C-alpha cells in the first residue's frame, strides 16, 4: 500500500467516524478535509455542509417549537386568568377565591396562621339597580371593587361572588389584623358614590370568619356568609364575627323552614281575630286576622317567630294565600250564621313580597267572588315601610286593588321613616297608628300632645286613624277625646278563635 | 483598473477590460460572514452606475460558512454571477450555495473560465 493510498484510507476512516457521530445525534461533528481538494475531500466537505444544514434546521425547529410553546403558555395563562376573573370588576371570581383559600389553608399548616374570609353584601344595591338602571348599578359595583382593593393588603384576595356580593380572603394575619381589615373595608364603603348626577351609597353588611388551623376551606366561606347574614339582621352596615352558635341558628332556621312548609300545606296554621272597635260606641267594625302556628311538639308559635323565616324563604306567598282564603271563607261562614252582623270588615296583613305576587289581584277577586263577599269588606294592611319604598309595579298593584274596591290601610304607622307628605299621596283609606306611640301617653303629657298632632295630621290628610295597642280604659278615653274614631287592643278584646267572634261582637266593650 | 483588496485581505475585486467584475478568493481562504459582507460592499461600490456581470474565482477556497453563503442571497450590484472552480470540493461548495440559498440573480458554477466568460457575456 502506498503512503498516498494509506492517507486516503485514513480520511475515509475519519469520514466514517464522523458519519457515525452524526448518526448518533452529534450534529456538531465535523470531519477535517485535506489540502488536496479531491473527490474524497469533496465528500468530506459535502458531509460537513449537510451536517451544518441539519444542525441549523434542528436549531431553527427547536427555536420555533420553544417560541410556539411559550406563546401557547401565555395564551393559556391569559385564558386561565380570564376564567378566574370577574369580567365587570376585574376582581377574582369564586373559582380563584376558592383556590386561594385552599392554598392559604395548606400553607397555614406550617405558619399556624389560618386564612380568614370576609363576605360582604351591599345593603341597598337592588334599589340602585331598580331606580337608576343596571348601567348605574354596574358603575357602583366597579367603584366598590376599587375601594375594596384599596382597603386590603396586597397579599389579600378580593373577589366578586356575583350580584352585589363580594368576598375577601385574608392570609397570614393575626385576629387583630383581620378585624382591622374588616373595619377598614367598612370605612372605605361609608362615603357616597357619585353615579352621573346621582349620589348613592353602597354600604355593606360584612360577615367575618377567622379560620383556625385545620378549618375546612369550604366551611370558611359558609361561616363568613352566615355571619354576614347575621350582620344584615342586626341592622345592616355592620360587621359581624362568626360564632359557632350562628351555625346552630342557621340549622334551626332551616329546620323551621321545612316544618313551616308542611305546616302551611297541612292543618297546623290557624287564624285568630282581633276586634277593631268604634271608640264612641264600642261597636266592632272590623276584625284583624292574625296567624298562629300550632306546632305538634312546640305548641302555639307566634308570628314574630316565623314570619321573617317565611319572608326569607319565599313561603310568605303560600302563607299569604292561605290567610286570604281562610279569612274570606270564615267571613262567609259568619255571614251565613249571623246575617244581621254582616257590617264589619276583615283586615288581612299583606307583605311586601305578596304585593308583587303575579296572581294577587286575580286571587283576591276570585276568592271574594267564590265566597260571595263584597270587596268593600276586605281591608289589606300594608306596612308604611312597604308603601314608602314602593316602585312603579307596587304602585300599579295598589291602584288596581283600590279599583277593585278593597280597602287599603297603612299599618305600623310611626315605626318607620314616615314622611308627612306621603300621607296625602298614598292610595290608602285608613292609617293604623302603632302601639308604641301610645305606650306612655297617659303619664306623659308631651307624648299625649304628640299623638294628638299625629291624629290631626292623619285627619288633615283625609285619612281615618285606628290606634292599636289600647290596653286601658284611660287610653281609650284619651284617644276618643282627641278625636280618634277607632281603636284596637287588649282592652277591647284579645285575638279570638273564629267560634267566639260572633258572641264577642254581640256583647261589645261598653264605651267610656 | 487595479484590483482592490477587500476587507480582511481574503479576496480581491476588479472590473476587467471586458466590463465584468472579477472577485477572486485567495486559495485556502476560510470565508466568514464579515468577509462576504466586505466583498459585497466592494461589489456594490463598483456597481453604483450599472449592474455588471461577475466572475467569482473560488478555486481552492478552504471553506465558506453558512452565514457567509447567506450574504449572497441579498441582491447586490451583480447582474449575474459565474462561480469558477476547479476541484470537486469547489463544485460541492458552489452547489451548496446554489441549492440551499436562492441567489438574487442568475448564478451558475463553471470549471472552465472561457465557458464562464461566455455565459457572462451572453447576458450583456
């Protein structure tokens, strides 16, 4: 073998080695050509160039894949962010909030500081939406979101749970810090909100639940919600800290709701009737139907203990329907038994929710007709709070009721924020003055003057006053002296079962 | 016109009496991107008035980097380019340039100078 031939073999050997390295994935492998520039060098250079191209294509492909992957990751992150964000306010939504609670709960195992939750519900948001429209409502929600963000720490999460309900998750904070944040949140919501030319308030009832290590994440929000509910009951625009007793109360309320539903559908509800009398003669001019719940194990339950539950659960509509049917049916039974006493009215209380019951008018009309009772004999008692805050729809219903011939009475006058001017514009005939106004009338001349003024005011508005809560002959006499025509109270009779009513009407309390 | 040494001294450039550009790469030169860029700048300098055909003498060039080859994809003052080499190595290098990159003007590889000049003249 010549040296030349031997060196050629060596180049070929290098070439084979280089190709093996390339085949193994080492795309940076190159074979050194000789100075000869012959065919073997041409092959060597060709292989080097092919390897270079391949390396370039691979690198380019890898770069493109990396770029696309990064782009997909960014898009996915953005989608995830949007999926966990409230579109209107930009706050976290319920999904993200739950995640944060889970994370904070897990982290608390080491730190010993469990997360806390605030649940906020705006106190008068529905009125803003109803009167100023949803655009204004949205603007208020956005402003509330901004204020909440400003009130909490950077590490806390503010979320909108939906509607006018918000939540804050506070992590790594002491009890004192948590309550500070709750008060700061409340303070930030005290100032009015300007919506166009309108000024509104977006204050909130706030429930606080401070977790403890091991506190289940899902229980945290539930309990903050229960506390918020308590804050609402206790007068709104307040902060309420969760206490385990509240959970018992909620469970109790849930049990009562369930029992109340079957009570209305069964035969546990009953009506008692309290006389409304003409002060001058003692004659019974009306009977107010008062509902009682004869519970199989707890005895008779007064409405104060279950009406608010009926209202919250919507059962008030069922209950109202039952009271109307039963009251009117009883009126017909009295008519049949004692046609000579057919002059008195039946007073039935109507709740705010019932005023919006879609079939209210038809139901009243049909019930009266089917029992042969004239509409004039029915008086619907509606609280002044309901009448004061009535919307267009309520106004329309009240007008239709009047057209029907049914009497309308303002109930509990003097307990709400009465406006003198509204007395003249309300579609009512009579006003029931609340018992609280006459409580110490006999011992307090000033209160006496006050009641006299109210009676004059009602009279000046063209309405007839009925004072309730009369317990003594002195009160009856004083009211009569002031020009009051009608009254109601224990002095004239306790609420009676239907069977006793006619006898009572026939033997009225003698006038003073 | 005297040949002009391009940047780095790896090539020279002149306009021949026959009116074509002649770029000569030195034998054994390893052409990098900056060498190619300098050579192209020289070509553009000489072709400010009109585009000229160009003979690139690349016989026995050591290597041409990928980036250097890519430079010749950019349109320059040459109206057509004849790549002149001798060895099989020159042929491989030239054809990698022609195959992998799209030349901006008609470009061919020759191993015969007269053939290359004939082809360049045919365009004028």
